[in-house]
């Protein structure tokens, strides 16, 4: 018999889940699910799983995160990111569970010249950002204030072999080619998934609620990140800065996605600098 807090995790097989679950599993009892076990788009699936497991918390990681695909398939993006989140929030309300919803710095327009804080008002620029923001609104409108955490994450890296995002791609390309191009006119906050996992444990144990911006300290552009990855990997590859117009994309990208957390600072919790976190991750990739 255990008295440990029970957490139901959706989207467990993704990049974030693969790093976060081992961390949380040391202190909490987890039921890790992915679409094969739990389709968040099915209210019936969600209610059955909630009833059978009886979680104290639901950690909602499942999402459609490909920005260009979201733009091309808006109904699918809405079904997963908006309606799926709403299904979980309704089930949390019905069964008395709390919810952690992973949102994104992409809910903002990008019109600011400095990082966004929790006090800034979201104004999504693309379908992905819009559907994730709709998910935020569903959580807030359905659950009591003391029953939810919304974490807006920055530019994620992590997951090792499951890292299909920017850092993982750059690491592979740099070892294969003598040069690569990276955008230098879009800014964001690098974000190591392992550090998010540690933060989640802290927030749950300390019964903290509300909206938090979650990213490693500092902000930069893709060019600087790529150059740092190449330096840390010790490979002979030239990184060339290019404007965002160099790469054709379907979804518009906000020129400023950087975030900072007033709320984490207020409770004395500091995320380490992004270069320090990136160095640890590149060393991990090299093993």
C-alpha cells in the first residue's frame, strides 16, 4: 500500500515524457500512457482511465506540436490540442484531480522586443499557438483555481534519440556536413526537458498553482544555439547565419518567443543558464 501521489501522464512516449517520467517516477506513482493506451480525443477513453487509476494529478504532455502540420490540418490540431485538453480538464473536475498542462511560449504574437512574462496577454500567431492557448482557456474555465498548473515552455531540447527538434537535428547534421545554416532573426528561450521535470516535482510537492513560464535562464536565436552545439560537440562544421525567410515554412513564426518567469523568481526557484543545460545535454548525446 502506498501513500505516494498518483499521476496520470499523457503523451508519455514523446521527447519530453522520456526525460520527465524517470525523474517524477522517483517520488510519485505514475501511470504512463500514450495514444495506444489513452486517446485524449476520446472522452470515453479519458473517463475510463481516470476512473480506473484514480490519479491525484494529470500531467498532460500529449499534443500535436508540428507547427506546419497544425497549419495544414487545423481541425486535427484543434481536436488534439484544444478538445483533448478540454476532455482531460472535464475528467479532472469529475474525479477531483488536479492538472498540469504543458503550454508554449508560442501563444504570444512575437511583437515584443524583450521576453514575455506571465503578465503579458497571449495573442497567437499560428494555429499551433492558437490551439495551445485554447487548451489553456479550457483548463482555466473548467477547473477550480486551486486545481491547475499551466507551464509555458520555451524551445525544448532533450529526449536523446527521441529529440527531433532543433538541437537534435543540429547535432546530427553537424557531424555529417561541413556547414549548416541557422536562423538569426527569431529569438526564444532554450529549455532542457530534464530541468522541466525537476521543476514539476518541486511545484507538485509544494502545492503551487497558476501559470508559470518555464525556460532555462537567458534567451538567444537559433544561430547562436547551433553554433554552441557545434562547439560543444567538437566537430568541424561552419554555422552560417541566415534570415528566417531562408527556410520556407507554412506556419508563421513569431519573431520573439523568449520568456522569463516573474513567478519562479518570486518563489526563489532559478532555472540554470541555457548554455550550462545545453552542455550537459550535448555530452549526453555524445555517449
